[in-house]
């Protein structure tokens, strides 16, 4: 499949702070690619270089065959960018905001395109409402419509659902799925690993470095350790007890249950013994398929120990 985007050994520093340290990945046209990591991982800096807003210190970026820093016209016409912060004009209506972005991109006769986007996003009944009067979910839908009005071939979503309620978040992803089905290429940056599972491939970043690069399912099967889910009361006391046994990085709390990264053999008995000694009631211990968060934690722990993290091309 043709590549929409390619990064090779891309690096960027701000003074002595290394934001991106040798990132390499390809994005196939018509697919959704995830750039995943916590705050400070280098996600936004990477996206800004992709959009041609920052020049890499070294390395190459190819956007539909062109360098986005050198060929600004290619970046402007090919990319739609949706940031995590609402950046539209609150004193303009929904209609006026879309019209503004259409004219900024020199889109002729955009009325039909605007009407279709409003219908798809469910905003058509509110087209005269001022943007500042919209709910958080509606603002993101409007931002998406403005991003797509010039019909870009690739859209960059920079943490698009941060601060959005669960219902609006679900509706937003339904819209994204429709545009993806139409052949749009999407690059998504998110700290939410459940959103990353929607992507065809993901790169896991930490402190500007690549921890892993692969399909989400392949990453979930790539772990070298077994993950045991422990349903226990009280969970926080159990967390402290198991971390004393296995180490801080090996045990994580998820609501009323724990995920313990173990070798697998005999560990269920060890867990039950440790938690019994800590006066915790164990309701269930079972082996589960690691989540992407489990994978990220394991890769991060391996990286901190200075071992190979097994990055795939």
C-alpha cells in the first residue's frame, strides 16, 4: 500500500531538552496511525514537524513524497489539523467558522461541502449558534468540520477527546470511523490507550524515544511476561503488598483490580499467599491478554533497565 507519511531518524531538541530522539515510522494511506505516550513523550513536537510547523534538527520527513518544511504548500493543502484545545472563533457562528476556514484554504463553492459536513456531524440544526455557546462535544465536532472543509488527504488529531464527556467522545469516534472508511489517512496522538486500539498501527513513545512500533494486537501478544488480573479487597493495600514482592513497575492498579506482570509459573500461589498475609480478600486471579497499557508499562520498564525493547519495523 502507498505511504502517506514517512519519518526516518527524526530528532528535535529545544536547548538542552531532547523532545524527539530518533523517531522512525511509516503511515500507510487510508489507515489510522497512533502516536501514543504520556505528557512529555514528544507526541505534539512530532506532529508539529509532520505539519511543517517545526524543522527537524536531523532526519527526514516525507509527506506524500514532499518535505513538509520545504514544501509548505503541500503541507497546507494535504493536512487538516485538530488540536486538543478549542481554537475556533467563539463570536462566529458554526456556519461562519466553517466559511472562514474554507476561504482561508481558497475552497471555491464550499456551501455544499459545508452542508454535508454539518449533516454528518449532527450540527445542521445549530448552524447559526455561536461557537462559544456550544458544548465541549459540539465544539470538537465543529473543529472536525473546519478541519475537513478543504478535503485534506491526511488529518492530524492531537489528543482530540481530552476533556470531552464519554457520550460525545463515542460520537466523535463514530464520525472518525466514517471518514476513515472514505479513505482518509489519520495520524492520532493520544494518552488514552483504549483509543490507540482503534489504530491499524501505533508507535509507543517515552521521553522522545520509540519503545515499540507495531499493530496493537501484535503488541499485546509481544510481552515477555504473563499478566495476571487480581480482583481483591482492599485494592490499595494489595497493591503495596504485591509491589514489595514483585517491584513497583510490575504491579499496577486498575479500579478494583490489579494487573501483575509475572513469570507465570507458580505466581498465582505466590500472589494468594502474599495477599493473605496482608489481610486482603482475593476474589479472583486469572491470566489475561495484556492491554496496551500493560505493554507500555513493560516496555518502559525494560527501557529503563537499558535492555532491548524489541521495536518492530
